[in-house]
C-alpha cells in the first residue's frame, strides 16, 4: 500500500472543476471515475477514463498528470513519461514534483540522458518558492520530501548507468516465460551443463511453504522451458531453496531454514541431484554455519572454496559475503569476511564465483547503483589475492529496479539473473542474455570420468583417482568422477583400487572444450587375475593311469579392423563365431587376447585403440561361454614393421583347452 500512498495523496487535492459547459462536465465525470479507479487499484480502467477526459478537453492538465500516474502504477514507464511530458508542455509551472516524476519514468525507460536533464531541473527548481507552482499543498510537500531524500542517490545511479563500461556485449534481455516465471518471485537460477534442467527458487508471499526449490525441463520441440514443479522430496513447510549447482550437475548447495538440524535462522546444506531426484540432503560439515542466518552458497569449480552470505557478527553491514576453504580432512574451514571493499553498510548477497575462481559476481544494495539492488563484479589479483573495487554491470543487466542472483552458463556464453523490472509476469522474474564472447578469464574443460573394469566395462565404485596436485577424488556408484581442468593441460592420472585391480597410470592432455557436454574420459582398470598356469609338480602315476592324462590343445585366430576402427564387422563376427565353435563345451585352460594398431597417430592414441580392439574381442569370448578369469587381455599399441598397415590393425587370440 505504501507504494501507492503518495499517488493517493496527490489525487486527493486535485480540484474538481465544474463548468457550465457540457463538454467540461463530461471531462470532469471521467476524471472523477479515473480517481476512483486509482483508489480501487484498477489502473487500466483509470487510464481509459483519463484518456476520455483529455480527448473531450485537451487543456485538462490535471488529467494528463494522473494519466501518467496510472501508467506508472502499471509499470508502463514509457507511457508515463509521455503524459508527464504532455503535462509540462501545457503548463511548466503546474507542479515542481512533476519534474522528479518525469525524470524517474525516463530513468526506468532507460532514457538516461533525458532523465538526468529532468533530475537536474528538479534540483535547480528547489531554489524557487513553492508558491509559484500551481500545486503546492501538503500532499505535494510530502511527496517532495521523499523525492529530495532520493535525489542524490538517483543522480549517482544515473551516472553509473551512463558511464558503465560494457564488459558484456548484451543486446537483448529475455524473460524465461511462464514455465519458469509467475506472479510470485523466482530467483537463483542454476542450469545443468547439458542445458536440459533449470533449478530455481520460488517465493510465494503469504503461502505456508514460502520459498521452495523447483525444476523446469527445456522442451526442444516447443523451444521453451516447461512448467516448473516442486522438488517435493526436498521442500517442506518452511522456506528453503536459493540453490547453487556444481558444474558436475550432481552436487548442489541449498539454503535450508526451520527444519531439524538447522543451527541458526537458516543454514547451508548439500545434496545430490539427478534431474528431478534429490538425495543425501545434509548440513555441510565444518565451520560455515552459525547461530545466525547463513545461505546462498557458491562453490568454486574445484570444490575447494565456498562464498556465501551471512548476517553473523563481525561483518561490515547487514548481510555480508564470506569465504571458506576446504581443509585436508574435507571439512569447511573458518569463514573470512571479504572486507569493506566488497561489503558495505547495506546488504551484499547472492555471490557467484566463476569456474576459474577469479571473478566474483554479487548483488548489493550498498554500492553506488542504479536501483534498489544491482549486480556487481570484482576480480581477484593474482599477486595479492585481494579483490578489486566492485564494478556495476550497468545496463541492460541492471536497471532502476532490483536485480539479483547472477548465474553464468557452463559454456560461458549466456547468463541468467532475476529482476523485477517492468514487463515481467510479477515480482522478481528470471531473465537470460547471450554473449558474443565467453565470460571466462581462463578456459576450462569439464571432465566427466568413469573408472571401469577393462573387461566387463562395469563401473568400479570407490576407486581413488589422483589427478596431479589436485585433491584425490573417489568414484561414485556409477564409477563417475568429475574435475575442472585447464584447456590443454597435461594430467598425470593415478587410479588405485587395492583389492581387485592393478593400479592405473596415465599422462593425458585435456583438450579445449565448449562445455555444452562433458569431455568424457574412461579409465580402464585391469582386474587382478593370475592367468598363468602354475608350475605344480604332477602327482606320481602308474602306467595304467597314463592313458587318462589330458593333453593341451591350442587354437589361434586373428581379427582384422579398418582404419581407426575398433568395432567388429559382421564378417569378422562370423569368423569369430566359427572360431569359438571349435572349442564349445571344451575345458578351456586359458585365453590370451592381444590388440594392435598401425603406426598412424600418437603412441597414446594407438595404445588406447589397441586396448579397445582387444576389449571388444574379449567381451565376445565372455558372451560365448569363456569366463573372465580365463582371459588375459592387453593392448600392445602400435606395430612398426614392413607389413601393410592394414595387417597391423588386428587382434590375436590364443585359446588353450584340455583334451
């Protein structure tokens, strides 16, 4: 109601001018109906009455002003500015407050230079005696008192808008539509790497559930986001959400309030998500959560540094941004306030750290800005580790309204944020924009690795993956692990599973990747199986038993492949089938499968190609009755000899049976 109060005070002092002429009587009647419609918050109806009033009487200055007011209450600032300007064109001394109203409407229409002109005119008119203006009563004075309080900050905000360096060449801001947005408030977008799912929080004022975490799936056929639905297993009657998603699209950090296990007003928890399924919901371990409000976490791509908002003591102002680093034992360490360069006496919240950990985006109501809350960016100095003075992102990201909750897409080419700017569906809506260039200072590749059995291709759970100097990671129930690697970086990989598999070592270069999908990396561990016959002395036998002694028989076969191929052709499959039929139902002692490649390509590539070829043949043998324990498989890499290259693209099989 406070939003409309000064408008109601304003119209209460407008005189009802009645004249004998019939046309003016008609205009007055529409004017009265327009006033009533504003009081009833029927702003569209109000515009119709005021438009009829000025059509009947084009000199009806008060009707022009309230027509502009009606459009402003509908967030149609272009139309509001038009009719405020029409009012001043007809009577430049009608109202001093009107100059501020026109400047505000121009500002919110992104006509910044014109807005600055009228703010400055309003400032200059403060030296005039208010009695020189047509409207100068108590209601006008109460409005002007509020306007004067905001004048300096609005002029500074305009200066920011006009002077902002455009770091992002953004041409268009797009509302994500009714699948995601609603008359309620939607905030904190988080997109999966494949761009299939969008997680976000919806705040429903007056509802029992308040804040909830929702998910929307992109519909490729309809080219729009589908209807968002609640993550029901996660949401409770209390507020929760404000999530951030790790680049692996599995690990999520959420803000949880009013449930068992919460230490303060709200705490930071973690969970595992797969699409619309959420599991393992628990508080983060360590010193991040306090007895006060903590939330809105953003974690670096390597999972080692967390930035979050908190209202704990020891800060600069209201909500501040804090940082915590993960210790060697996997717990979050004692948080550090980012200091007065980032934090102000106002509120700083919604931090977002880029994948390289070098740029921090956040929302602030305390730094010089354009609206109630703006989005800022700050860079970390490589030498000192200090953050730079924050820079306002400027238009069209920031406006005279509220902007918060910045998120950058995995490929760095589009961004998402929330705003309550005009033209939305209501409250804060989620918007997106595209960039001509990536918004990452260092190019990273998102690596999705799988630790697999080299024979069966089944996932190996709980393997320890050591990647250079990075903290070791453990393969999950899918054999999966994830890392953020610098493009063209060479990685020394060591994988161990002490009980069942030989250690795996590799030196691999990670390519530059667009990150619309993950760069796949399969690590194939060879099972620990002794396939070599043991030298055990035979028991003494007499001559009568010699007739029953079994003898070994060896079967050999060669499989050939096309250039750069490891799939078995139908012709080779038929030949393999005939080969296996020779010892079906026989007692197989052991089998050896050796893969080879020609000398085209790098040594590492040819080694992997030879392993893939051997693996395909070994799997065929398993499917046809030979047990895994009876097979020894190895990729030998390239053959460099005088044979035609096609003869070197092969797998050699040796099967020993007892007869």
